[in-house]
C-alpha cells in the first residue's frame, strides 16, 4: 500500500483549529502518524469524517476510548478514511481468524469484501443473509453474487441521517447566515449531512433568518429547492423521503403504511424495516418494534443499528435470555458494548 502523506491541524473540543501552521501526517498501510503521535491501525476503533474534519476513536489508557479531531488541510479526508477502513478491517479480521484457529474453530470464520470501500467484513457468527452491512463506510449492500463484488446501483448513498437517525439518503447541506448591524457585518457558515426531511426545517429557518439582510436569501432558496427536490425519485427506495417526513411529524401509522408500500417492491430492505421499528418505538409498541428489528436482521444479520434497537427492546421487555444471546452473538461483554447508542424514544 502506498504511503499517503497529508497535512492537518488539530481541533479542540469546540472544533476550532489549534495553532497557525499545519502539521505533517502520513499513513503507510499499518500505522497512522500524526505529527509525533503514532497510531497502529488496529488500535483505531472508529473513523468518520465530514468535509475535511476527521474524527478518530482510539484505544487509550485502561482500554478507554480517546477521541481525536483534526482538519485535513492538504490532502483528502475521504481518501484517508477509506485507507484506514481497509487497513483496520484487515487487521481485525486477521486477528479474529487467528483467535478462532487457536480454539480449533477455523471453519467458523467467514468474511466478504465490501463492494463500495473494499474493507473486509467479518461475518463469523452471523447467518448468511441477502444483505451485508459495512461499518467502515456505513452502507448496506445486496449480496448479488458469491463474489459480492457488484454493488447495486444507488445503494451506496443510503445510510442513517446524522440529524434524525433514520435510514435515508443524506446529502451535504450548507447552513449560511449573513448579518449586518450598522458598521458590523459578517456571516456564519457550516456544512452538515442531512436527509431531505431534516433539510427542510433548517432551510426554512435560513430563509427567515436571512430575509432581512437579503444576501443570505439565495443560499436559503437553493437549499429549499434541494430539500423539496424529490431526492428519492428514481432511487432504490422511492417514497422513502415522504415516509420519513411523516414519521418525523408524528404521523407514525401513515409512515408505516408508506414503508410497507416500499417493501412491496423491495421486500429485502433492512434499513426500511429499521425505520418501521423506530416508528413502533415512538408509539411505545416495544413488541412490535422488536419484531421489526428482527425482520431487519433477517435481511442483514450484521446490521448494528437494528441489533442495538433489538437489544433495547429485549431489555425493556425483560427478555434476559434473548438479550444475553444477542450480546453473545455480537461479542458484547457488557451492556455498554451493544447498548451504547440506543435509539431515542
């Protein structure tokens, strides 16, 4: 693997750059070097990025996770995340394979390669299902062949929305406000990734907030057009945006009906069934939610959002044996491992 070099600036807890000059970093396929900090890829628990900002979770003292934030000032944050994902996946898969071999269980090891980011997805202990989830690029892919190397058209864009947490097709969204107060003027600007439903409310706020100063209005109008532009037309799950918006507005039964119409055309859809389960949760129907999370896992056995939701349901319903079995399947040693990101009610 090539030695990828880049420049970066550390960010503080408020997301502000530290220092005036950029520092040097590189990744050789095994170790990520950030100035004077060396991080073996196997010690990096999670990686994500937004625009040029990279967020790392690494193993710290006493095995506690430590979060590191930095801006890539020269180079590509996307490319760095992709390379780290591949390296981490290979290291983790190799370690698990060796562990199973040492226990005389080599035959239990199974993996596939993600068709989108080419990370190794360890599926040991999971049933073979029509879909496979990749935690390194957050996609859910259809297993269309034994080689699993032909991704379905458009599926890469679907994932959980940063804002509402629903399975959707988030897009980059620019939040822009201009202000002018006598002799003082300026603007605020940031970018997020949101689904159309989340984009709409913020776009209207932008339009109203910028109306008095005019200059920010064109950006707000452009974002309104994008939010109402029917992003799922021609997509893999037509009607998903509309169903999600109904769920956001508390019209849960209408949303569930729309989700089921999608399933009539796409019966294998772990993410859509996850959304239905979340709608049941909002109605406090824990048994219905558990059933839908199970259906979601039947489509995609290693889909962690549904596993977390199912664990929450089992805990609420007092299904201790089922919860213990689920935790064992996911290698969870305590409640926090699987329940750390429970869906909100």
